[in-house]
C-alpha cells in the first residue's frame, strides 16, 4: 500500500474480495486492507501455505478455518 509492504498473518484473514482488479483483505479484528492485484494470483500463492483457502466465487477467497469455526 503506497509503496509500503505490510504483513498479515494468514490465520487472521477471514477472506479476500476482488472487485475491478482491487483486492480487499478482511481480517478477524474487523480491519480491511485494499491493494491492486488479481485474486487468481493470491489464490495461487495461498495454495502453498499451511492455512487452507477456498475459492467460493470468482470474487471471494475464503479462509476455511473461519468457515469451520462459524458453524460450531
């Protein structure tokens, strides 16, 4: 964001939302961060990690861990 790099723990991410080449990250604590990018590139990068993410729609990539906790 503004030529700065930020890091967010994957376990804190609820989901990614894509809209017109802008990706927004929604986190557990209610914050959100927007940057330019493609959801398909994020999906590919996240597939190598320990936290599973699921593409539930062309515009949403969801952290499966939070899906499981929401149903309990």
